[in-house]
C-alpha cells in the first residue's frame, strides 16, 4: 500500500501507550493496533481528528504517501 502509517512514531515521541491513546480517543485497543501496524483499510476523519488532538499533531505527521 502506498499510504504509510507513522502512528507508532508519533506515539513514541509523545510517550503514550496504545492502551492510553485508545482510551482517550474512544476506540478499542484492537482497532488502534490495526491502524498502528498499517493493516487498516480505512480511517474515519473523526477518529483521525481525535488522534491528532490527543497527540497534538497534524494528519500528515501520522499518514504519509509513498509512490511505489
């Protein structure tokens, strides 16, 4: 897939665990893990907004397009 998910990088920079972020955002650990590992097929804008709010970042800090 040409979309790279850098959620794990942002979580490490902000020193927040998967469990803590999932709780703050209001999604299950399983769904956040699927997103974090890049296995998700889609993400709701509301979820992306909540993640960005909690991590104090921009969507481009989490999602990256790689041509290839």
